[in-house]
C-alpha cells in the first residue's frame, strides 16, 4: 500500500520500501477561486477596444472614450465603467490602477450620474517616474458611471482591477476607532496619523514625524529631525513605502546607526500590484510591489538620546526610487 500526501500544488505518491523513499510527483489542477464580483482587465485588450466578456453583474459595460483635447491642447483617454443599480448589495467600488513609469501627466477618477452631475473626484495620481498602483474607493450611491482619465493615449495603464465592496459588522473596542477598510488582497492596513499632535495612550506617545509622501532614492535620502525629552526604554518606527523591491527595502538609520530589524508585511501574490523589474547587470528580475506596504522596526533604546535626534531613510544601491509616507515614531518608558 502507498500512503498519499497532498499539498495545494501537487500530490505525492511515496513507495514505502525498506531503505527506499521515492516520491513520484503527480501534478493536480488548482482549485479556481471564484470571483463573481471582481474583474481584472487586460489594459492592452481594453485600449485596443476589443470586447470584454464575463463582466461582474454590477458592471454593465467597460468602454474607452477619446474626448477632444482640452483648452491647453492636452490629449486624454478615458476608461468608463458603467454600473448597474445594486445598491442593496453593493455599497462601494474599489479600483486598483497600476501605471507604468513615465512623467506624461496624471490620472484621475471621477464618478457621475446620468444627468452629467459629478458626484466625486479623486486626487490626481501617477506623477512619479516609478511605476505605482493606486487604490481608490468610490461610494456608488447615486453613481451611474465612473471615468478613469489617463494622460495621452492611456499607454501608461498596465493594470486595472475592480471589485465590489459591502458593509459588514465589525467588533472593536469602544474607546478606539474601528479598523481600517479591509484591502482586497489583505496587505498591511494603512496608518492614518494626525500630523498636528502627539498622541498619548496608556504610557505610549506616538508622533507623526512626516506625513509625506516623499521621494527617496540612493542619491536622495530623507532626513527627519525630532526631539525627545528623555531616553525611552522602547521605541517603534513605522512608515509606508510604495514601489519597493522585495529584496531591497529602504534603509533606516537612527542617529547614524542602521536599523537592522525592519519588518515588511507583503500582500497576497494575487494582488495585481505585483510586477517584475529588470535590473542593470543582474540577470534575475526583481519582484516589485507598486502599491503601499507598511514597514515597522523596533529601535534599540541606546540609539535615541534626550534632545535632538535624526532619522535617515534611504535606498540601497539596487533599490531604485520609492515613495515614503506616514513616518511615525512611538516611544514608551517601560517599568
């Protein structure tokens, strides 16, 4: 008899003979994860205006428009999502837009009703020269269609994923705010600091040192100065980084001492924000996440001094250019 072991990727049949252990791989088909309320659109097929099949029930159509040039003679390309009325089931739409590197203008998302009234508009995004993934959520009450306005011919669009979101009851402590919105692919939750004041909670002081976003490269480190009244016994540094290479995260130095214990929480590999990037002089491509990722690290108490201190955020030689935001420091005196 042959005992059988199963894993998500393959099934092994192992012959248990004296002194012999021979795995015989038998590859199995993975179980397809159904996504009836989500869709990832191929940008090349979309911009070529080829028909899109198998749309989610809440999407009536996805089309490409070519409006005339604006008064400044700037050409735009618009991707329009026309919605069906399913407000009893769906509350919000999430769009994850990935743009390739390039300084040719910014993208925006706007929501409209059938009478041509604008319901909402996102802040412009995509001006950085590095590739990025922007996550925008739009409440759909009163909305009939959503327009993604792209610069020029829209060729910077390299990824478009959209999904429907609904409200669910969540238990949370009454004294503290509810948790942030759950991301589609569950990366680390975004911090939402108050940059105007330090926050005291049960002996812990938290302060936003820099809201950002800041552009950080090998030749362009970011220096952040701050003061503390006394030396803490515990300190925690937190920030978010976008367009990070999986093996080349930013470096943090505290008063010139490098912090070696920075941790990073990567999201699901199904997230369309993942991409590969070639590096000069290195054959194997690097894995890059073009969305926001949270990084944290405990600071050695000996690195902080009463009075003036400095945090330096910089990139390694092969890390490329990233954006950093929501730099927060927590300190506490433990007994």
